[in-house]
């Protein structure tokens, strides 16, 4: 695991902006859902870094204010703890995919500023979800511009391979294998169901072996 240490120069680039990760439970739920499922999706690739609410400094300048995407994915950078994402320490690789989950406190000016930031500093895919309005928007880089994705319902991310669907006014994100993103509780419940099914299968096998042994005890070995 790679660890990124702070230098004296880093004191000019603090790891916190003093703002909360989320304004409400719904926003927090979606941030965690997307971040954790992307972590799972790329768990076996040591060079895909996924983070939530991490300050991103694109250039080593105190004039350019950083942003903290709700979720960001960086291909080509190792996993590991970081206080912030300082691009000049990361082979100058910018996050390729970012997500923003809206809350009532977000305003149009703020979101336009973030879109401009992501466009300027190399983001390839930008997704914005408003859970209160069940509204999903997306942008895809074409040259120097992030262009709105016209038909986002059913869209598959070129970088991530995940598919977005709006079903009954609810966003569903599917992994490349077609399974939906699940909350940590749902993942735990699924794991428990699979554990119980495995235990039941083992018990059925034991029951069959017990019956076979009783048959052997009574009638002798079965002819091959």
C-alpha cells in the first residue's frame, strides 16, 4: 500500500476545506453507495484509486482553489491513504471520472463553477445526481470540452463500464456483470443469504451421504 507523506510545502495546501461531507442523509447515502461499490468493482486492480470527498489540487498554485468531488476515480494511480489529491505528486494524472450528489444547499452558480473546473483540468466523465428530483445528468469529454450526454437513461460509462437506469423515479447503477449497486446493509444481507445457501447445500450433501451409508450398512457396497 502506498502512503503519501506531507512535506513543509504541503502546509500551503490543507487537507480539509472545513465543509461537511454531506448535508443530509440522502446525499450521504448516495455518496457511500457509489464510492463503496466502485471500490468493490476495482478491488483487484492496484492502480485504480477511488475516493470520496477528497480535496483535489490540480496544480501547485495557491491561486487555484481545490474542489472535493463527492466521488472520484483515478486510473493509473495506486490505492493508498491520502489527505488530499495533489496532482503534481500523482504523475500529473487527473481524476478521469467524478460524481456529484446534489443537496438543497447547492446552487446553479456553484455547480457551473465545478463543471468548468472539471472541464479545465481533464475530467473525462462527470455525473451529477439530484436525489430529491431523481434527476441524473452526465457529461463526456470530447476534445477540450465536457459535452452533455443527451440520453443518460441506459447510458454505460466508457471508463467504468457501469450502466445508469432511472426506474420508478429511482436511480439504479449496474455493474458490468449486470448486478445493481447495493448499500452496505444490502451487501451484508446478500452475503448472509449466500452463506445460508452454502450451509444448506453442505447439509443436503451430508444428508445424502448419511442415506448412502445406511444403504451400504444394510445392503453392502453398491455395484460400480
